[in-house]
């Protein structure tokens, strides 16, 4: 991954120099470049695929530019605001539990390894039907196609000036489209819980299908599968001709199978799990979204990652990449390759976790948390009161159990208390009603 990014960086630096792109955009507001000119340095498909803001090459980031396909053979470079932020993952939102039909034997939640299989499971188990409010859904389109002609307005990266863009025959790619009695839904599917996304992946298909004179609205849906949970987020465009008018409609979480935990089981796990000493060489967790810690371990199960890889995968900055690596390391699931390497890998415990079926992975994660005294005490309070303690009380627990976390006069303990509270909420989200 790093070597591929290096080639892209080098190629774009050369293109920016050869065509004096910064100067031309400054003069004309944009620069149109052909696929053939890009291909002289590297394959255009690889040179223009940036799913997250962090993926942009340095030449784009330094100048505040983005790139958009506008035809089969042309791209537009300018100060375009291309990305939007996903809503924060909320573990207090209930998980709806569903089942696959008894006739389906060839796929299961334990064998979901791609976006295509995840979407098949979501359709077979009627997750999509329930979320979209459609009694029947019919698969219609998937893959690459050329767009119809349409124009739109887009803000610059600073959010001020807008400019107009014309698209005609640009290549679009959709993971799936489903049609029901009330709507046509375009779906973008992912296997990683990134913080942001490029709006174009939803907007271009939305405009293409909206131009077909359909009798029903076109909806756009982002589906992510991680840790046995389907995260569905519907977006809408408040102004059809405005790329940046994307807004959140609703979100939901689904899992195939029964709730995995009861209060009694949690209490048994708490009583049976042995306490381990707090690690001296790993910071106390400061990664608030536990589902993303688990998703990182899923990614590591497919192979080692550098910190740069983690940044690019999730759209993180280097500090956030550190937070999530350190969180996995704190649980004993991740470490440095060879102990000191630049690559992050799963440890023996991490590999043990990766071999488990999805239904048991969460239990393993809970046990790894309960090896640590702060999480044990906070969970005991939670089970006693049937509510997660507030941050001030968790801060007191941390002061008792981990007095070396940081300066008491600063905000360190409050930040760590927030992480403990959110991780405990994740545990409680696994409990059935």
C-alpha cells in the first residue's frame, strides 16, 4: 500500500510541475487534464481514486485541491470541497437482530469477507428492506457505467466560493442498486469504519439515476460491515444541483443472529476473568470508538499495516492512528512486527481472536477489557445500576487504579474517562433486551 502511494505521489508531483497546475488553477479557477496526460505517468484509475481526504497526494493537500472525473477521458482539478464526515458511531443506538433464511447455507456472518457478500447478507436477511421501509426490493444495477450529462455547483475547500462543473459520460461505479415500490436506492458498501468519505461516490450515481425520469425518488445509502454489525447510513441531497448539500437522513445498526450477551453472562465473565497488570510501555486507551478498534484488528488479520496505512484506511491523522494502534496493543491484540518493526501486526492473542467466529469475537474483546482493573470497576458499577457511570465518577476510578496516566491538573484523566465510558457503552450494546 505504501509503495503504491509513493508512486502516485511521485507521478502527481511530476504532473503538477510539468503543467504548472497550481499557477493555472490560481489564474483560471480550475485545470482540465486528460486521462492520456495522466497515463503518461501512471494509470488514471489509480491516480484519481481517493476515498478519504487523507488519501490525497501531498501536491493536492498543500494546494487545497481536489480532482473530479468530468468525462470518459478528462478530469478537473480545483479547490473543490469533495469530502464529508460520517456521523460519530453511537453504541447507545440499539442493534436490530435479524436472521438469514433457513434455505441459505452457503454464506454466514462468519464468512463475510467482502462488500459484495456483506450486501448479499443484508439483502437475504431483509436488513435493507427494513431500513428502507420496502416490502420488496429488486437488485437492478452494479459495477461500472458511464454517467448521463448533468451539471452541479461545488464549494471550494474553504467553504466560500462555489463554481459550476459539467459532467458528461464520466465513469461511475456503484456497489449495488435496489428498487422497491417507493424508491430506487444506490448503495456504497465498505468494510472499514472510516471517519469521512468522498461525496462523489454517492452524488454521481444519484445524479445519473435522477436523470432517468423515474416515477420514484432516488435514495443514497452507505453500508459498512464490521465486527458482525451492519452500519447503515442514509444521506440525501437537499439541493439536487449542489454537490455539498449532502445531509444525514437516518442511521441504524443490524446484526445477524441473536443478542450475544445477557447481564448474567456479563457478571459471570467479570467474576471469571483474571486481572492483568497495566502495561508499562503502552499508553492508556484514548480511542473513543471501540468498533473502530475492532475494525482495525479485522484489517490486521489480512496482513501487516504501517501507521501510514492506518491513516489512509480511516482518514486519520498520525495522532489518531497512534490512538487506535495503542488501543489494540493495550488489549494485547496488536504489536510491532518483530517487536520493533515499523509494521503493526496481530499478536498471538490477536490471531487467536481472528480465528473465532464473529459471534464469539465480541466475547473475546470483552474479556480482554476485563483483564484491566479500570474497566472491571466501571462495568461492576454499570451492572449494579443498570447505567454507565458519568465521566466524573470514572475519572475517580482511574485516579485510584491508574495514578500514572498523566497530570491530574490537566484534562488527561477526563479524556481517558471518556474512552472508558464509551467502551463500556459498547459492551452494554451487546446485551439483549
